[in-house]
């Protein structure tokens, strides 16, 4: 059995790989940041499941849940944020193209954007967009 949070993250990963993005080939879309940082070719994209705040209780036997999903674009160059920008724009458009993820979610809200530069590698940079996905589960399950 698979948790709904994992299904949500997998659906976002699928949205970024099928069909392949023009800015980043599907082979450079990873399910963790470590994979993207180890990629020989950049830019690369990482999709990670983030935190899940406490669910809201519903009277009808269901709970409203949220999961944060982080989409990080890692790039290298004299201006890594510029090198990551096209992949960031394309990823963002794909995530928000179907806010229900094919009926899996109630909706997706855009969260913060964070930019970070590598300390050891000066020309490495990452831009992370966070999305909060809202969905239902039964009261006794996280599926």
C-alpha cells in the first residue's frame, strides 16, 4: 500500500517527465536532491516529499490533509540562478497545470521560493519551489 502523500509526489514527478520537459530531459528528474546534486549534467530537477502538518478532522469520516512537495532545480555556471530559470518556469507551469493531479488532490497552493549557492562549489546553485497539496483520506488511513 502507498500513502497518499507518496502518490502526490509521484504524480508531480510524472508531470515533470511525461512528456519530457524542453529544459530538462526526463533522465535528469530525480526523486531526491542527492540524485540531482550527483548528476553529471545540469540543470537537474529533484522532487521531494516534505512535511505534513496535522490533518483537519471532518465529521463525514474523512480527514483533510496537506503535504509539502519541494521541486528543486540545480544548475551550474557563472550565474547558476539564470541557468536554472528556464527549468524552474517550466516545472512550475507543469505542477500547476492540473491542480487536482488527475483527481488525487483537492488543490495545490504555491509556497515559498528559496535560492541557495553551494559553499564548496561556487558555481553551483539551487532554486527550490514549495507546493502545498491538499487532499482527503479516510479518517483511519493515510492512503
